[in-house]
C-alpha cells in the first residue's frame, strides 16, 4: 500500500518550453535591435516569417522593417510591468 502513496510532484522537474508566440514576444525587442544594426540575417530561421504573420514586420525593398503594429507591440513590451505594490 505504501507504494501506492508515493509522492508525485505536480510540477515537472524541467522548465516547460514557452509557446512559439511567447518565444516570439520575448525576443521581439532583440530582433528590432538586430534590424537596426543590419543583422536581421542572424535571426534563427522561421522568425522573420512568424513576425510577418503576426503583422509586426514587413519587407520593404527586401529589408525587414517593423510595421506600425510592430512598433506598438514593442512600446508595450518595453514598459516595465505594473505592480500593485508600486502604488503604495
């Protein structure tokens, strides 16, 4: 009976990978920085297409550029998180 009562942790012992969308959001500001330094070619494959699908990046004369929506997303991402404790 004691074997049946073994403790099993509800949390995995390894970190759960972020969804693709979370990964793209997390890395978008760094990608914009890479664009500004003409290093967009260094981005891992698939990211550019995914950012285009989000509507955050468009190609202009073969150069990836942020869209208005991409710039708005970047502004939102660059704001520090709002915490209730900050209002005290």
